[in-house]
């Protein structure tokens, strides 16, 4: 769990102002209070992107879940979901933080209502509806923010993408609550007995683990006594009392799906536990934008999940999974394309890079593509030289695109590429897939 | 270090050891207690029962209800607790050690427990 301190917020706000209004950067450094009209607050921060103005862009806001903070989105990484979203043309990306209230229920003034104010400001300033990307309880915070009586954000969300949101609550949390209180677990979804057995096994395995980080299932133990530890139980009154979803709001659900094995000697229980805290059924209970995306993973052993790596399907790992990131980015691009009438691309386009360059990377999406060249003569590193691609695809400016070191490690075969000399490649747009990302080719 | 086995002789020997341990560690029912060290007598007894022919009676009722039917361990299986291998938080605990099944290589294992109605019940046993 990372919680940002006050000094960090001031610094971030100053950076935000510099991005949104460079002329006021000096003023921002001297005056930490954000200027009106930027929407920037201590809770709402822009993700560094390609320097686009908020006006006319489609704002994409990332909101975290329980026992977490905006730091979970890793905005400084060009590989993160938020970092990549910020690079989409026509988008400004934002994070909303309620770290200090993340163990409180979504009705807290600094969660639902504050998020509503943030959404309303972004929609007003951009003149576009806002895309919300929510992890876990962030989806329920959005439901409250846009639906509570008198919400300033009613009608301001154009699409919601939820990752592991417990629309029906958490069966495992209910089973754990019942276990520690010695009471009956009450009604649980299909496989409820397995949840009770897993809850007890998990509580046992977590004994003696001092740090309940969100990198393994033991973090659930740390939320049991909090308000959300009650509110997020399976089909809790708090969830049932949330305001109804706005009719017609597209909601794309993303869920994890992993089976966990709880063994004793020669016998083993193997049951599907969704992303562990949130069952598959709960995470996909409100999907109005087509089929939910389910990330399937190999079965985990109980101790593997606790002591080793619970894998990409685990609740807190889902937002960092490359497959999930690709789905989210594709959904954002699709929305932005529709909202801004994206430019059409030619049938094919040339890609050239200087002779001292040895690596070319292309980012493909939908109807477009971006290209960059990386100098690998010197050791590749973050901040390696990035060369302007000129004007491709109707004037997309790649000047601000800089390589990310990890892209250098993701070579793939140049299937679909055509080359007539070592420094020129082209790629027919028919081979572009909706959410294919970096494809690099070394000369 | 304690060695737990299904054989009668070993049970007697272990009983002597855990009797000493019981003086130092008496399980409580508090929910906030956290400790580590050697297994208490009740935990050792639960392991003995788990490795016996009546192993399923060592399980928590919730686990026993969903675990596939059948014997859990072959006769002659032993578990050697690691020094300081007992970790407890409230009514839950785990014990690390080495499991030896006849005809198979020994391997590190961990056993989970819940303290209920005055006795420790097993919640899992897994390769560590």
C-alpha cells in the first residue's frame, strides 16, 4: 500500500500545472494552490502524457480500490495502464486518489462525492464525457458518484471499465468475517462451502506473516475490521443500497479467473475463486458493453499464492497484467475514436530511420500506428534517444514519444512486415489488430 | 524438535515431548494474540491425529465437508516440526516442518490450524 504524503501532493500538483498550462509553471512552483479551472486537486492529478490540453480531449480517470492509492497505477511507467492511456491521442489521463479513506465506504465525502466533483469538472472543462477505469471498489465508488441524489456528475460518464469490481460483494471476505467471528457465513454464492474452507486455510497460512501488503491474499486480513470489511461482504446491505446504474451507460467488466488448490495429504480441494477476493460472478455481474473480459490463469496452490506469486489473475495484480492493459486501452481507443472521429490511415505507410539507428518500434492500434526509433549503439535505457518520426497518418506528432526500456525487451517476429531495404519497413494496415501494442524489429 | 508419527511407539515418545511443550504454550481463544515458536501440545496432538488412520477427524468440519473422500496419509507418515516453526495469529496458526511418507522423499510442508472449542483443528497441509 502506498500512500502519498502532503509534500508529494504539492509536488504533483506543480507538475500537473506545468503540463496543463506551461506558462503558469513558475507560478505553480511558488504557489502550490492549483488555479481554478484545471480540475487539479489533491485527489485528482493528471498523468504525464503528451501535453495535450484538457479542452477538447476525452478525460480518462483511473480510480483505485480499497486499501490502496493512486500509486497503484504506476503513472510514471510507460508500460502501465495509465501511462499508456496518457499517450493516446485525444486523451488526457487522470488519477483519483482517496488513499486516506480507502478503508471507508464509498459514501464518504472524500470518496463518492469528491469523485463526482472531479468527474463533473473534467467533463465541463473538456466538453466530453469522461471514461472511468476503476479497480475493485473504485467501480462501486463510481456507481455512487454518478448516481446519488444531486450528484453533479450525473450523465458525465461516457463509459466505465471495471477491473475486479465486486458488484455483488466478496464471498471470501464474508467467509473470513464469519470465520474470525465464529458465526455462520450466511448465504454465499455457488461453492460457498469451498469459500469457507479457503477462508480458514488462508487465515491459517497468513499467521506469522507480518506485512500484509496487497501483493498476496493476506492483505484481506488487514481490512476485516474496517468499514469496507463489512460493506464489501457478499450481497451486503451497503452494496444493495447503492443508487441504480444510469440506463445505457456502457460498462465493461474485466475479471480474473483462477483456481486455488487447498490440499491435505493425498486429497485436494480445487475451486474457482475468480481473482480470489472477488468471484468471477461478482466481477461480471454488471456488464453492459458486450461480453466481459475474463483473464484466465493456471491453478495456484494455497501456499504458492501466499508465499510466492499469486499471479496475474490475482485481484491486485490484474491492473498490471499486459492482457488486461491491452483490453482497457483498446476500449479507450474505441471510445475516443467514436467521440472524436479519428483520422483514417493509409493502406500502408513507410517507416524509415537513420542509419545509426538499429531498432524500430511501432505501436499499433485500431486504424492508426505510431513509430519510434531507438539508438541501441549505447546501452538501452530509459531516456534513450527518441527520434521524431515526422508526420505519419495524417499528422500525428510523435515528437513527445520516448522509448521505454521494457519495450526493448519485447522483440517479436516481424510477421506482416515488408522491407525493401534495411532501413525502411512498411506495415499494411490490414494486419493491425485492435489492441496489439509494441512490436519491435531489430535491424 | 519434535517428531510425530502414526506408530504407537512414536506417539508415546512424542506425547512426552509435547507434554513439556504444553507447559510453555497453552492455546488461548483470544483473537489478537500473535506468537511464534514451538508447537503447543494441542497442535502437536492435532498433527498426530492427522497422520493417523483417523486423520479426517483432525480436520475442521468445513474442510472435511468439501475435501474428497479417502485416507489422507499412508500409514507410517511422520512430520518433524521445524524449530520455531509454529506461527499463530489469534485463533489461527501454521506449523512448518518436514513430512516423510513411506517410500517417498521427505519434503518441507506446512500445516494450518484453527483453534475451536478447546482444540486445534487442521485447515490445510501443503508442500511448502
